[in-house]
């Protein structure tokens, strides 16, 4: 009985010590109210801030990013709404967020060299970059190659960028990726060929480039692109958007024996071809969403030579 009592007391003391240490750690963390005051939507776990989301980060500057970087237990950080204050210098303030699993940024102003700061986020699994470094000469797209130092990075979104084929060449070095999403960038058909290097890619979302300089330009995505995608044998899920395609072009994807899902959104496809999609891809979940009149007008007014 005495041994059992001593064991129980020992367990109780250990639990109390552990709880005390956790409480002390939680108490030492910066307060969630500071983030809320900046407009952040905060998630707390056991009194510790583990997630924060900004819908408007346009007013965040060096001091604010330094504050965010003090929340060492953050696992999710999303900063949308023109985050131009995040640049080569201020991104360094976030390098201590070693537990970060998910990071989303809209509108940062980061040069190629600044991308080195991402390499400190060794637990990062998902990175979304919207409108990164728009018309910023210090960003050619080469900086994306630094992301190959992130062993756990599985998902990358790169959308709305004036960077083109150089960016896609860099993405081709990120062979750890399982999910890549890109649209409204400046790559050409040649840039898409770099996707062939992604030997672990299972999911791909690909949309049309943006016309640059207000001048008509060739599309980055048409039937010939699908011939390239058909060679990425690991693909299981594909989403195609903002393009003019034909059934014969899409049928090239039948070469993907592991294909499970095919979504076709905002694509100008003849009605007679739409009716044949399911029969063309037996065993594949096919989803086709027809263009609205507005979407059709938008697609054809983008000054792309569709």
C-alpha cells in the first residue's frame, strides 16, 4: 500500500510540475490581444496563440512583423490584403517561427535573396504566395529555388505574379512538392515544361497567364500544355482553368494511369465535347463547370491569343 501511495504521489507531483511549466510557458507568451489590436483573427490552444489570420495586412510594418515573430508557438499564419510591408528585411522577423506549418501571404515585396529567410521555417508544409513582388525588379522568380531547403514543404501556391519562366524553372527544383497551384502568372508554354521535374507531384491546379504590358500575348495553357502534363505520371488530381481546350487535347491525360479526379473550370469547351468527357475518362471523377456569359467575356477579353 505504501509503495502504491508513494507511486501515486510521485505521479501527481510530476503532473503538477508539468502543468506548472506549461502554465509558465503560456504566461510568458505575448498576449493575443496585441494581435487582435492589429486586426488579426486569433486562434488559441491551451492559452497559447497557435494561429492568426489577417484579412488586411496593408498597414503592417517592421514593428508589427517583429511582434508576430514573438509568437513562437504559431502553426498557422495567413496574411492577406496587400502585405507590401513584408520585404527582404521584415521577413527575417518571422524566421523564429520554427513550428509554422502553414503560411499564406498576399502582396509581399520580396526580392530573390529575401526568399532565403523562408529556409528557417523548417516545419513548413504549405506555402501560398498571392501577387508576390508584383513588377518588383529584384524578383525574377529565381528566389523560389531557396524553397528546396524545406524538406516538409508539400504544397505551394504561386499565383498572380509578373515573374514567368524563371519562376517555373525554380519550382521545378522543388521535387518534394506533392501539390502545386499556379495561375495568373507570366510563364510561357516553355515554362510549363519544368513541371516535368516534380517527381512526387500528385495534385496540380493550373490556369492561364496574364497578358503583360497591355499587349496581346500567347496563352501559357492550351492543348499542347496537356501533352506535357500527361508525362507527369504521378499525377492523381488535376484542375484546369481559364483556357480554350478540345476533347482531343484533354484526352491526352488518359496516359495518367493513376488519375482519380479531373476538374475543368472556366474553360471554353465545345458542348458536344462536354457530353463525351465521362466516357473518355472511365473510373475518373470528372467535374465540368460551364462558363457563365461574364466568364466567357472575361476569358476572351484578356488579350490572349486564344
